C-alpha cells in the first residue's frame, strides 16, 4: 500500500488543539457522553500523587461506556489540564480506568454509521490519535487500570498508556474491528504487535474477530503481554476500590523503581519481535483472511495491509494510514450492514425477545437433570453447573456410560483449571456439582430436566415419560431436539403443558443461541422459566413455534440441500462447494456437512422432507450411498492439501449430466432461502424477519457484514424475485 501522508493537528488562534474536530463533533448532538472525572490518589511509599481519570457515561451499570467525538474531545481536554498540573509538579502520574465492569466498550457505532463524508471518518480517526497521544506522551508516567470490558477504542486507550494493569476478573477484551467492518484505527494496529509480538497481535486483531468475534479475558491479556501486571479484584464486581488500590500500589512501585517490580516488568515485556515472527504472522494472517473471506470483505484485508506495512512505519505514519482507512471503511456497505446486524439485531432484538412472557412468571431452578451422558449431554451438564451454580445430575442406561459421561465433564473442568479459567478450588466446586446415576429417581427434586438422547421420536417419548413419572408436578421438562415435533412428544405426557423445546447449538459453551420451542400446551410460567434459564446461562433465546427443524437447521438444510442437489445433478464438486463464496460464510457447504455429520444431516433432511415434501427438501440418494458405505466425508486432502474426492467415494456416487455454473447455483440458493424464510414467516415460526436474522447470526455464524440473512436477500433481489416484496421496507 502507498506510504501514508503524516498530518498533525495544530491549535487554532485561541490555542484549541481540538478545533479541527469540532465540526465533526457537532454532527453527534445526541451522543451519550463518556466523561472523565479526576480524583487525586496519594500513592504509598512517598511516590507522589496520581491523578485518576474515571471514565463514566453516568448511564448506570447496564449501559456500556462508548466513545464518540464529543467524549474524545472532553477526555482530551481533561488530559491536557492534567498535563499542565504535571508540568507544575503537582502530580507524579496519571491513570485511566472505568466504571464498574467497563473500561470502554468501544466507539459509538450507531452514531458513526450516520456519517456520510469520508473526511469525517478520517477526522474521527485523527481525533482518536490526538487524544490517545496525550496519554502516550504525558509528561509523567501514564497508566491504564483495565477493570472490565475494553473493546476496540476502549482497549486502544489502555494501549496508549505507558503501563497497564488488568483485573483477573476482566472479560470482553479485544480489537474486534475486522469483524465489525473497520480497523483498529486509534493506534491498536501499530501498538499491539509492539507489546505482544506479532503472533499474538495477529490473534487479537484477526484470528479472534474472524472466529465469530471471540474476545479474551484479563488472564489471557496478561499472558500475551497486553497488560504488565494482573491483579485480583474484590469479590463484589461492583466494588472497584480493591482493584484500583492494588493498581495504584503497583504504579507506586514502578515510580519508585522497586527492583522486583521493574525486573518482573522487563520479563513480561520480553516478547518475540524477530523478523521471522513478523514474517510468519503476516503470512498466517493473509492466509486466514483469504480462507475466511475470500477477499469479499474489505475490513480484514485492510487490517492485514496496515499490520504488514506498519511493521516498518513510525507511530505517526501508521496513525495517518489508520485514519485514512477509517474514512474509507466507515462508508462501505459492509460496515453499514454490520452496524444493523450488531446493534439492531444482536443487541436490541436479543434484549427484547418477541413473545416472551413476563419475567416475574419464571420459577427458580435449583437443580437440573440431564437425561443422557453422551458428548452433548456432557456439554449441557457443564454449562448448567458452571453458569447457574446448581447441582446437575446425569443419567444413562448403565454405570459405564454414566461414569464415562461424568468423567468427561470433570475432565473439561480440569482443562479450564489448567488454562487459568478457574482456580483449583473453583474447579473442585464445579466438579462436585456434576454427578451421575443409572436411576431416574435422582430427578425427584429437580426443577428442570432436559433430555439429550438420540434424535429419534420413540426414544425421546420414552425417556420423557419415564422422567415425568418421578419428578414433582412443578418440574419443567425440556427437549434438546434439533428437528423433531415438540407437539408429538408432549402428546405422550400426562402434563403436556410442562414440556418446552430448549434447543442448544454445538458447541454449547461457545454458541450463544437457544431456540425455545413453544408447544400447543406449554404454559407461560414454563416458557418464562425457559427464557430466564437461558439468560442465566448467558445465552440469547428466541421464541420459535413448533415446526420441523425450527429456524436455523431448516434454513441451513435448505441451503445445503440446494448445493447437494446441484452436485447430484452433475455440477462439479469444487464448483458446487465454492459457489457460495461471495457470501463469505463461516465454512463451505460440504465442510459444514462433514462437521454436522452426513447421517445427522440426512436424518434432519428426512424430517423436513416428511413435513414439507420433495420439492424443497429432497433426500439425496448420494448421501445415503455414502452412509451405507461408511464414508464420513465427501472430501479428503491430498498430499498438497487440496480437497479431492477419492476414487472409492466416486464409485458409490451417481451424478447427472445437468451441471450449473457457480453463478447459477448462487442465485438458486438465494432464491431458495428467500422462499423458505418467506414461508416460515407466513407460518408464524418466528414473529418477524429480525428474529430469523438473530437466529442465523448467533446460531449459524451468518456473516455480520451481510447485515443478516433477510437484508442480504433483499440486497441481491431474491426477496422480490420469489416473494414479490422485500423483507425490510
């Protein structure tokens, strides 16, 4: 990329450093201001006075602090006034921290999305650097006390400080810009590799964002070098004083040159910045971006360009290029789509689930039963025990299965301990919550029992009837079915009103969606308890009506089925599998098929075929032939890493002679998705198109840059081609 043109702001005639940015700030009249309040702290050991800037939007504990231009200017002015105090010898250090639970949650995306002039984006980028450089170049040492969520610009303000502490309880740290359509444009793309080394910087800026926006916690931030010291907080998350006091004491030791603290700091900052580390990180990042996006998404490409070029740039050169990139990316359709998907769908829609009963109807859940001891059941047992901190008991047909299932859960806990996610005491307490039995009598005092047995109607009806015979009248029964009729399961119960569908996605600990399925008799208290339980598990719940495969699997199987049918008709496998590349989906259809498992996909397709017929959900004879032959994947990798179909696999396949081009198949899939979602909305499977978008984003990793599946189908014209109208006005 071209060399950046370095520009610096100059004060106006009145000495106002922020004069160049006030016009763009005026375009944010409704910005929720994050203000910096200064408190002087007398440091121990005669280290002097520390001016602590607490960043708070005064909007209560639930509304995250964010940064717009007015907030940035205000913080910059406070830093400027504190710098004057430092020059007068009144303070020995400055530090920034946040309100309980937050440092800063990032930029105000909703406001930024309203900008229409690329120069405004450039100015916003430069303003961030102007303010943050005030912290980096402060006349006395500067500190950041990372007490909670620090995302995007919120992490970058910490990176701007000379020194950083982090709370061991802090969660939600990262640079997610590649995921949301931007770049870490307030210094993160240049500063991160200089703190962590290029390999870990790549993880924070590219790997994690493109892995469904994964974040890191305080312990990981310290391990990779984003923080210089990790400190313990108070037991009460709302009490920030303990962490602040410990951070101030650490800062005092830095200021006084405490030998042990300085030595530990030097060791913590000894990262690999070698040419080899840079070369490997750049090559890996470029390969990840190509594999994940195919070059169809501009932001990750731009992040890698800045990352690679910034290796040889000065801070000022990188700042100029970052600001230019922000100006360019803020006006892309991908950024606008992401803001809709993130703010309007994931945040707003998930907080107000359509059709959810009043929360005060929910019953307490003090003990959970899990029927089954397989891998899915083990995942459920662990997440219930860990998130709800209640006893969880698993059952299965024999002691060997029970012991294996409980042992697997305990092994997962040990892994969490070994990775520093839990301490040993917490691990022991969590393992004690998960037990097993061969008798369902252990469910007698359970408040909720969820089945996770084989996806076959007869099996599920049998175990639900067995559980109902031993549980209390108030106990809620839940099924984790992914495709079967909750209505039919309920028909075999004495009290069908207590049954609810509670469909998790795999892996349970990672996937944030739960489809809550209301049967015809499910009562409001049962439904309210299901929603409250999902919230307690940290999941987003969407109410769906009882229809085959509900939302996510129905849409995915329609998509996969169209690709499979095209292949069966004669389209080359490589063409069929790559035809959807312009969507930049998390994985190709045949890769998804292998991950789900061919037998599972075929089983769900058969359920959908029984419900909706051959025209929309044909059952593939080729997939059945693979199942019958014991073949688990269409592809294997050859010696060069290329995906090929082995001769023995081709031998069992029968394909037609009517191939399609990739472009034809892409349109075919778009039209099929528009048809299926239109029918789902007509059937009332969910309340609105936004619920479909929410399900697909959280349950299938539908790319944010497409804005959700229904806006995408509007954009490409499929909605009007098939349904005669758009999903969104």
